[in-house]
C-alpha cells in the first residue's frame, strides 16, 4: 500500500475514534488513550519504523 493511502487509513481511524468518543460510544479514558496511541502507531507504520529489522533484510 502506498504511504499516502496508509496515512489516510490511519487518519480515518483517528477520526472514527474521535467521533465515537464525542457521541459517547467509547468512554472518555479509552478515547484519550486511543487519541494518543493511534497517531504514534500510524506514524510508525507509515514511516516504516515499526517494522522488524530482520524482515527488512530479506
């Protein structure tokens, strides 16, 4: 998947969590935690920093 498509998927997930938190589908603590963790996980996935170094050698 191209990086911009992957970034759009992560952005959609973050917006979805924000909307779910706004409409009380997800409790406040979970919303806060996800809104902190998802951008970090997304950045790692898009930039390739979350990959295993052994997998990159192949």
